[in-house]
């Protein structure tokens, strides 16, 4: 059976399915920012570290407010009851264990939960570790949204050990890729879900790290 990898919207929608009612959630730049577009049937409070609490779905072209952006300088909307707070207060939230969840993008995730998402090349929009290190260690749990393999030869980004500089050590709880949902365990990545048509053999062939099925 042929399989069709999820696109970026598909990854974001799959993450949105697993966020419980009432959670306080920070979304990193890239794929994670799309998650708020797919959580519309329950109350989830989204946070941006530039001082926004209560982000809504992305605006339409006609409804863009040029002064209302998230930490990745992407245009956002606000839900009823949203608040704008001082940058220091926002980082106190990020660092102080007040977030139920942070969703970040990554270049690599290791089977022990290490994450590498620090952009280094000249063409990347941000070239420093930024607030990701605060969020990675400050949130109660960290999920990652990423493509399973890289664009240069299809090498695995789900690694036994990260080859890029680390953002944080041992913090990732779960990884959502375009092929599967993986949970970090002491024995390797536990496969929680796979896309339709994906087989265990095909997933193993695209994954450097240890995979286990419960």
C-alpha cells in the first residue's frame, strides 16, 4: 500500500488532536504555529513569548493587524479574554513551569530526548537559540513537530544522538513527524501512531534511532 506523508498542516492538525481541554500551550516558529488553527472545538490558551496570552487562528488577508504578531513575527489573532503582558512576565511564564506544553520545531531529536533546533545557516530566518532553550526546559512537557527525514538525501532526523548543537538535553517527550507519532522512552522511541499505508519496516528504514511497538 502506498503512503502519503503528512504536509505541514497535517502534522499540526495531528498535534492539535492530542492537546487536552484547558492546557496552556506555547507554539514555536514553523510548523508549531499552525497548531492553533486546528484547535477550535475546545478551550486551549496559546502563549507567545513576546507577551501574548490567548492567540487565536491565523488571520485572513483581510483581517491582518500589522501590529499584532507572535515571537516569530507572524500575524496572529486574539481570542476573547486575551492579554498582552510585559516581556519579563512572559518569560517568567515560560521559565517557571506554568506552561502545560511547548511545541517546537527541530532539526534533530535523539532517542534520549535531546533536541537540536538552533538554526546556524545564513538562509535561516533566525540564527540564534533564542527563547527555545527557556521553553524547552521551562515547560512541563515538550513535543516536537518536524519532518521525519531531511531534504538532503533523506537522512533520518530521528537520531540515536544529535549531530547538531543541542538546544536542551533530555527534554522531549513526544515527536510528531510527517510519518509517525513517537514517544521518548528509556528503551527508544515508542511508536504511538503511523500514517495510513506506513509499515513497520518502512518506518524503520527511515529512522536511525531505536523504534519499539508496545
